[in-house]
């Protein structure tokens, strides 16, 4: 499983609910969540699918900023990720801050 971590302009539950059906369609059996308590409005995805570009296009197409955070460990020459991300709660969970809905 690869974990992708993005900085977004998603700012509230209504934004997440707008994105949810599209994210579920792309991520499929993977897991995803948002951390809106973080100043970067973090979006995390755990998946076996190659959906990096599709996620950015999805967010941008719906009017949201979305860019992958580049941090510690390089996973491919073109992308990086955090070393040990927080475990994801599950595909169907909406996580806002530290609260799952």
C-alpha cells in the first residue's frame, strides 16, 4: 500500500461530503481521511492504485486546491511522502480533525 498525503483547501464537513462520492470511486478498497485541525487541511490516502494525478484533477475540477506534501522519504523519483503517517480509519469514515463521522 502506498500512502499519499496532500495539502488541500478543503475546510469543512460540507466540502468533504461534496468530495466523498468521487473519492470513494477513485480510492475503491483503499482508505482515506482529512485532518482539518492541521493548518494544511491534510488529505491522506492509502491505496494500491495509481491515482495520484486523478486525485489532484478531481479536487481541482471541483474547485479545491490540492498538492502533495513533499517531506522525508522519497517513494518514487517524482513523489515523496511522510515516513510514518497516522493510521487511516477506513474508506467510509469522514474524519474531520480528530473526529470520525
